[in-house]
C-alpha cells in the first residue's frame, strides 16, 4: 500500500490477539513522517476527527517518552502550576512510565472476568521513584496513584510485601474486584466506560457499591465522562 509522501506499508501478519504487524519503508525519518502526516489517535468514543488543538489538549504535563496509543487521562487535569502548589504543600511527585496500549479500550466480553486476557503494556519505574514510594510506605505516609495507568505499573511491579521493584517490563496485570492492593492508598481517576477493565480496577479499589453510587451522583450532576471528562479522588 502506497501512503502519502511515498511511504510504503506492508502487512506482515496477525498475532493471536488480533493485532496486525505492519512494516513501513523507508524506515528512516518515519517518526517525522508520522508527525507531518498523521493525526492524534483519539479514543474510539470520541467520534470526530482530531483537531489541531488536540495535539496539546490530549497530552499530559508529565509526557516525556513516546510509545502510548492514548493519553493517561487522569493526568490531563494537572498543570505545571498545580504541581508546584502540591510540592509547596509537601506532596512528593515522582514519575513512572506506562505506555497505554490498545487493550485499554477493549471491553470485557466474557461472563467470567478471570477469563479476560489483558494485553501487555511497557512500563518503566525509576530507582528514585521506587525508593520514594518504599520510604513513604515505611513512614506511614500515603501513596496516591494518578490514574489507572500508574496503578497498573506499580501493582505489577510490587512484591508481596508491597515493595516496588524499579526497572522496565511489560505489565499484563488484570485488577478486578477481589484483588488485594499492595502499593496504592489512594487513586485519582476519570469516570470510565461501562464493562471496561478500568472501571473494574476502580471497583476493586473502592468497592463496587461505593463506585456505583459515585457514578449515579456523577450522572445526576451531569459530570463529563471519559478522556476530557471529570475526575474523582478515592481515599
């Protein structure tokens, strides 16, 4: 297939998850070609073409490393000014990376959630982040995860005693009701789609009945949902 700019795409195969592998030629300058030719990959529930403003709006203040297929949307609520204010109030803010994958948007279609297969997502936890979290846990402080993305990375990298392993890996953890959290003590997250793994993670942390009451309140008060929507903090 010949694409704009003279780039050729070749379908190489399909894996057991249903995803296609595609190679592009020439490979040199491919990222620059994507920036010039492509558009922001908005989630499938945003049923409109991407606007120029989405390049800035659909990006978090934390973004550093390319690789995610979507923004970790809880981070969209934060600005550099807000982070400075939190630091002034004594909140330690430490980074990690988890590249959101296509599996994030897949609904759970099986009757038994234990049969749902999570796709692997790349993560990286710096040494300083792991040390800061472990120090806070030992000091009886609280670890607040900004988003389900950060939660998955931390819980995947956690030892049974809650110690967080620094380093890189691929997270395929599926957190649903019944899961015992090892690291986080609080969670900031958006309001998620029904039947999603993200909503199940939130229900696992806060309890299903509590989360359903929160969603009823959000609907009654006409909160905005999903990527450009409102957020909640669960303690």
